[in-house]
């Protein structure tokens, strides 16, 4: 039973102690049995497991299955973890690869063969395989999607990023999607048809997890939301012929009826009700280009739209968590009403990432940012120079919303860690380790049916050295030796307690990696 779904919709918690204990025990046993049977797909519908004694959630690691064909496939890059090499390998893993520069996909006729007949419908309904195999051709995309960040203090300028940054003040996933859509003329090959339900692209870049909500096609998002998160009785109410009794304050209905249509590319679609000015015209539709997202557009449209959607989503999310959603089985119980890891886990796509031991990573960051030229040494004042780097490690794994929420004082580093841990357990179908790069490539090839990471091994990216020059390399070697010493690590965590969060996330990453390796070793 490779493709299967288990749903707990309609399951009510018993109110009394013994009945609750029996129900919890039976359901936990069912979850364990289902996992053994490998009832897997992108959207498993198991409840999270509860311990009867304490009533505490015990997060588990997700099983994804083998030879999956959901799209898109997204490589989430944590800086200074070999990303340049990995991104090139994803490019070379396509069929018909025949270009001199790996990051220019328009220069050849490459493609990744996506088996459409093996895909499963989003939500609780399994689509029966077609009698005849049908294929779609996914395309490669490198860094074409902008990052979306809040403006820096006392400015209307977002933080710089390699892909380019656009203004966005959203603090929730749906606020990001609706208030800050990617301009329509800068979309990736394979995902540039905004009238499609598909997004057949293999995307690599420096974007944080969740950035895909800005650029996934509206019909893709609508289908995902309605079939995964809508409550059945409200769907029936909203789709009935008589909608006059539906309240505008009903966030479920609002999200279903009007949200995704505003992102459609049609000339008559209204994204911003009051309009925004560009080139002596008033525009109402979703912005076409980055130039259209200026201070006026941000203040008059993007920011208020995002704020309104943030408010509606927060109300929905708080109510939803009272029902203990199925995807929360991968997340800790703390920070529940603000932990969006279950939502990211529910998207019908694949994310993969590579983690680096944080102590080696810190040394690399120290020299990459030229702190040795600023009268600093790696083993002094760790509580000062590591602060920004802790965020650099956590934010890509936590999500783009985490950057915004932390900036606005709505999130702590501990909160960020909790959401990153939930994402590692449930939102990444492959978690690799930098010191086991070949194993990571093997895992990706086993997990994703349309990609072969062993194809075109001559396609490699550049290595970006952090330490250049003999003297600097000697100092770098000293720092690496020092930072690998467990006694120094404990002392460092006393000086800078936030470093323990990096250790915690990495150790969980190793645990997830080992679990996934064991699962993928059973693939045939």
C-alpha cells in the first residue's frame, strides 16, 4: 500500500478518563501500524500521538515513501553548507542536459520526466492511476524567485538578497501568499503558467522555506487549501446555491471564495481594491514586475492586504489547533497557535536540504564575513558575533515568516527553533548532511522519481572558500580544531546560550537523516 491516506476527520476526543485512555492507546497503535505498512503520501492524515499520562504530544518523523512524483521540488539552501555544489548537481540531474552554464536553463531542452499517472490528489481523495502512463516535463530554475522581507527600520528598503528582495510585512503563510505575490513576469520555467494547477519545476536558490507561497500558481494554492484545510461542513455551506447567510467574518469562507482568485493573472481580477499607481496608470491586478512594488504599492496595497489576511489566518489557525490537526504530529506542542510547521508540511511538494555541523559552520561564517579583519578572534566575544549567525542557521529552516515575525518582535529564537524542528520532521522529504554529500544525492534519487542525481557528474558548482591566504588559513585551521572540541563547545554555550539551539537543530537533523536513510534503504 504505497499510496494511502488515513483520515481522522470527525474523530472526537472522549471526555472521560478511561475512555480517553483506551481511545488514545488504540489510535496510537493504529498510527504505528500504519507507518509500518508504509501508508505514505505527501499528505498523511494521521493524528499526532498523545501520551495518556501527561497528555503531551510526542512528535514523530514523517515517512514519505519512494519514487515520488509531486512537484515542485525545492532545495532549501542554508548558507555555507555546500549550496553552490548542490545546486549545480540538481541542474545536471535532468534529461537532455546540454548547456555550458548550469544556471541558465533556457539554453537547452532539458527536462525532468514527471509521471503524472503516479500523482495522488491533494487532500483525502486518492486519484486512481491512469491506465496509460502520462508524463509532464519539469524544468530547472535557479534563484529566479525574489525574497520578500519587511522594510529595514525607518526605511522602505528590504534586506538585500542574492535573488533580489521585495517589500513584504506579512507574518503568516497566507499573508505572504496573498499580500506579497511574486510579480508575474518573473516566474520559473515549468511554473510560469498561472492558469495551471501544476508547478513542474526543480527550484534551487537562497530562499527560505515557505518562499514558494509567493509564486505557486493560484489554482494550485486554491486546490491545496480547499482539499486540505477547509472544514467539510463549511465547504458545503460556502458552495451551496444560497450563500446569503454566510458572514463576512467567516474566515474559512473568505479564504475559499475570494482569496485565490485575486492572485489570478486575468486583467479583470482585482488584487488591490483601491488600486496603485504605476507609469501614470492605476492598476488593480497582481503586480507584473518588481518595479510596480514600490513604497506606494506597499503602503496602499501589499501591507494592508497582508495584515488583513494575517488577521483572518490567525483566527483560523487558533481555532483549527483546538481540533489538533493531523499534520501537527511532527511538531512539538509548545508554541502551538503560532507554529506554522503543520501548514508547510501539508503542501503537496518536496523540499530537500543539507545541514552542516554548526561548529564547523560558525568558523566558516566567521571568515566568510571577514570578522578576522575587524579586530576579532573566533574564540572571543562569542555572545556578540554569533548572534546574527544563529538566525542565519535557523531562518531558512523555520520559514520566511520567521524572519518577519522575529523582526517585528513576535517570535523568539526558541520559537524559531520549535518551528524549524517541526519542519525538519515533517516538511523535508530529504535531510542530508554536508559530510555525507554522496549519500544525500542517493537519497534524493530514491525519494524523487523524476530526478537522478548521478546523471551528468561533470556538472559541478563553485566552492566558495571562507578563508583565503596562508595566514588566514592557519587561523581558520586553529579555529576549526578549537570549535570541534566538546569542552570548548560547552564553554561557548555558556557564553552564548543561543548556540545550544543550533546544536539542538543539527542533532535532530541527524536523527531525521538516519530515519530517512533507513526508510529509503527499503525502496525497491
